[in-house]
C-alpha cells in the first residue's frame, strides 16, 4: 500500500491518497484500488469522453473539478476555505 497526499485548491487542506494492489482470485489478476480522502473522483479520460455526464456532475457539485491527480479528476467534499 502506498500513501501520499496533495494540497486541495478548494479547501486549502491536504487530502490523503491511498493506493493498494489487490489480487482478484476470480480473474487471477492484480487490481490497483485508489482512495482519495473526503473526495469524489472519476477517471479523467472517461469524464472527457462523456461531456453530458461531466456537465451533470459539475451542476451537482456547483463547480468544475477541484483537482486533477494522475488519471483522476475530482471534487472535494469539504467546505470551501476562504
């Protein structure tokens, strides 16, 4: 398991990021699971390929994405820091 963090431009605080390699017995493959603390995130390429869904998410969160981290784009779930 690898743990890192990044400074969020929305809340101005650190978000923890964890990546774990998991072996899936049913497919005999290793899968990488990513968790970002207090954030909803999606694959950036998939979001960009589906502009209607991205627009719906932006409307739901009330803003464009708060961060792009590697292959992920996401929204902070914390209150905005003034």
